[in-house]
């Protein structure tokens, strides 16, 4: 019987019952059975702790403007699994998703693979059948044993490396960097922002062992901020001593120029490999690239009344910032960006986290900035309850916090408390961002 989109989704949901399994054997075996679709594709492979998706989005935007058909595979999704697969600005259709999902199920038979292995296989098949010019491929976790690490890319990218997923990747930055460095292939150039003193030597050693040319942030390339909200990228001798001035990033994040600098460096290398993008494409692409749920700012009318006339008379335009910050470095950047790049009378935060995150550290960075804290719980067996989050707060912090178990009610609580001069920030978990974004802006895909 032919599988529908809903059937494939149900099958994927069942795969969620299987725990995370790092390793390449299942992916290699499946790809052999379907003719190695990845062999017909060209890739940029992106690993790292924070900033991976931003780099992927920037590369796709600039290269798309230059006329290339670029496939993008990222994870996790916010509200629809189709968000993980994109060519240009178009997400995979439900029809194509169902057809490829059915094919995967048929080939596998009784064999089992994980959710991420299934979606990775589906993405590779779709991009191969669609004959894209290039695929920007984001790792799911780590790199060395990640299901995406079955490709030999044109360029490998490692964004910043910090503590996250310690149960799987290691309990030191050196160990985690070693897992990320697993994507480095013999002779393939590497662009890296892993500059922490514990991480950088690992990336350097693996690159040297595999004779992979290494371009490191703050060494072979860097950026500088201007006085007019612009910034400049500069490449050293290995990158032609080129400088690009007057750049603008599309989001307010204080680390956005770093992520965009990585993308520019990758584009310089791709230019020598047959993928040329003009400076105007680069400027416009970086200024207009969108990456939903990551430092995403917007304004929206709100009214508590369902009556249209009442809404027109008494609505208020509220300001929102959605950011999937969930590990210490991500929350640190969010806190710094709020303090440095946003003005508001009162900061209202809706916050939800996974129980296995560093809650004392992450809450300790964001809560002091907040005037009104709404603790809630996104879906997921790993989600902390609001009451569990509350226990990590001190007496003064507890006084400005409230627990609202259901996400829709937490949003309403924040909206009712906010004025047009305030800012509502949502963070702590991408699962929470997905639920909130769906309530506010609807489906992406």
C-alpha cells in the first residue's frame, strides 16, 4: 500500500523511540543499497557547537543569489520536519517527502535506523534526484560518527566549539573538538572558528595529519566593526589579502559577524572550485539572510479580545525576540546581545529548557537581565518542568518568576504583561522556539 505523508511522519515518530546512536555503519549500508546518491553531489560540510545553521543559511542565500541551485540540510526543525530539507527558498513537498520516505522503508525492510539517519538518507536522495549544484550539509551532533559524515566535501567548516551534548561527545573541549574534527577529510580545506585554547590545537593537529589546508578565524581571516553598524572582513595572504568593507548582517547577534566571516571565507575557497559569487550577491545575501528562531526579531499586533472591532481599538504592537539559545555559549551570546543591541523598558522572558542542560549556568546568565520571567515546559521527555527550573533560582529571582506549564498559556501571560515599550524574549530550547513560533507566525514549511 502506498505510503502517505502522514504515514511517513508516523514511521518517523516511531523511530524517535530509538535512542541516539552515533556511528556510520547503518548509513553506509543503506546508501550502498540505493546506489550511493551522495557520490553524485558536491558538498560543504558544517560542524560545530553554535552557529552551524547561521553559516549554512548565509552560504545558501549568497550562492542562490549567484544563480546556483543549493540544497540545504539542517536540524532540528522548529515545527515541521520538512524544514530540514530545502532547495533555494523551497522546502521539500509533502509528495516528495512521502515518495522518498516510502522508498527508504521499502529498501530497509525489517532493518532499523534512527530518526536522524532516516532524514539524512531522505535528504541525500532528494538532493541527488533534484540535481542540485551544491549541498550545504549540517551535522546533527559531533561529526566523526555523525550520520552526515559519509561525504567528502569541497570544504569542511567547523564553527565555534563549546560544551554541549557531553554525554555523547566528551567532557572536555578537547574531546568535543576531536569529535567535530572527525569531518576533516584528506586534502579538503577546513575553515574553523574553533579558537578556544583547548579546541584549536586539536583542529590544527587533525588538519595537519590529513594534509587539509586550515583557515582559522583570527589567523587567516578576521573581521572588524565599523562605527556605523557595518563591519569588514579581511583575509590574509592565503586568501589573497582581500578586504570587503561596509558589510551588514541580517540579525542583531553579537556573534553574527563571526558566523558571516566563516561563510565569506568558505565562499572565497568555493570561488576557486567553480562556484563564483559576486560581491553584490555577497553583500545583499548577508544583509537579508533569514534563519528562523535564531535571534529572530519581529513586531506583531496583539489583543486579548477575539472581537475584531475591539482588536482595532485596543490592540498593542508587541516586540519579540526568538532565540534557540540552549547551551552556555548560546545563552551568553543572547544575554550580551540583549544588553548591547536592544533597548526596552522591561524585559519579559518565556523560558523552557531540557533537564540535561547546564541549568545553573544558563539561568544564571539570563535571569538577572529579566524583569518578568515565565517558566514553561516544551514537549519532550527531556524537558524540565517549570518547577524544576524554579529551584535553580535564588529568592530574589523567584520573586519575579512564575510557572505556567502549557506553552500557549505561557505566551499569553507574557503578552498580557507586555507593553509596546517592552521586549518579549523566548529561549532556552529549540523545542520551545518551535512551539512559540508556530503560535505567533504559523508553519514555516
